[in-house]
C-alpha cells in the first residue's frame, strides 16, 4: 500500500461514507489504532508531517462550506495562531503529559483535566494537536473521551454541541440518532453533528466501537488555505 493510500486509510472508519472525508487523519492517532488493527489496516506511521498536511488540506477543501464562521471554537485554543510552543506551555501549566511526534507536527496529550480546556467533569482521555510543518501553527484538534457508558457519551456530546450552537447556531448537518439507546444498541452505531464553514469545520461524533464501547470525539479544524 503506497503512502497516499495509507493517508486515505487514516479516515475515521466508524463514520458513514457521507462524512468520511470530514475526519481525515483520525486514524493516525493513538486512540484509534485498536480499531485500525481490527479493520486490518496498518497505522501509517511512515507518513511525514508534510504528507499529513497535504492530506488535511485536500480534505478541508473538499468538505468546507461557503460562509465564514462567526467564531472558531477549539477547546480554548486559536486555530492558525496558537503555536506548538504555546500548547507546550499550556501543558506545563496544567501538568499535562504530552508526546511529540511526526517531525513536531503532532502533540498527543493524555488525561487532560476538563478544566484545562474550559470544561467540567471527567478528564479528557486524549487530545491530539496537529500543527503545520513550516511554522508550527495549530490547525487540527481531536479530543477523545473513552471508557464511557452510552448515557455518558451522549451527555458529553450534547454539552459539546450546545457550546457550538451558542456560538455558531444550528449545525450544518446531523446524522444518526443522538440518544443513549441508539448508541448502545449495536457496535458501530454512530451519531454525528457537523459544522461546515469556509474557514472552519467542527464534528462531534459518538461511536460504539467494537470491543471498546462508546467513544466520543470532538474535532476542530481550520480549513483556510
């Protein structure tokens, strides 16, 4: 499998085809590797930061909307402005442990206190910060909430969506049934809320992963060229 196909394989498989391209790159991240293994796909660790950035931009251009976002919420960080140095300083301040990889274009932080990203409740299992390879600007964030019940996952999803609605209005699109009963009913049941603007996309996705149970992913990405 060549590098381009490996990058394309790094799409969040738990989603339906209607929104696969919206979450390009999720399978590069540590939280999603068990699902990749079950699907028989090798994690594309050979991909460079430049490879991933090209794939991200291609995906962004294919899914972004036409209107400029009124704001671009991203867990308290500023897309296209916050730097790798800034996020490292934030991690030190909040005593968060992070691993730097992929030529310093990916910072993976584990067990992040909810208060560190402006929330309440349990810690965020993992936050993955993606940076541009040339100037280390933050362009992509995925926050993973693992080991949840279906009720907890939907409650957290509703909290995240409510915050987006206050700033951005109604979602661009919503798929799946955003209820605990639907999520728990079968493996791979997925509910997703999407926002699409010319300069920003956001996705909040709850998925019942086989063998792992409900997982919630908050995804915020710049779609500026």
